[in-house]
């Protein structure tokens, strides 16, 4: 775990009009961030990332389509198609 890098980013967003958010808005915000990030960085424009040659080096792929890479992780996660996604979003409003 010595090589684990962690970054905390703070974003301040302002609605342009009235809006209602679900009880856990983090999922909604994470989904919106993922959609925008994919549109921003996708090199192929494909509808799905599965099988993409850039998946392991793509910012969207690393964060939202976390592939299981290497023998040790593959053995631990053999029952799952993807590794745990390394992105969480917490919001301050309740």
C-alpha cells in the first residue's frame, strides 16, 4: 500500500436555476462527472469501452471501467469483471 496515491479535490458548483436532488446526490454527481469525462477524453467515440485498446491508459477507463491488471489482483478479484472504482464523490448538502 506504500504506492497508493490519494488526492482530494474540491469542486464548487452552482446551479443556474432551481433544482431538486435525490437524497444521495453523490451518485448523480458522480454519474454526471463520468459522462462528461468520457466525452472529453474518449479517443474512439465508441458506445462501449469493452475491448477498447486505450482502456488501460484512458482517464475515464482508469476511473470508471477499472480493469483488473496483473496476476495478484486477478487472483483476488477473479469473481468480478472490474476492480473497485477509485473515485468517490461526497457532497456537503443534506
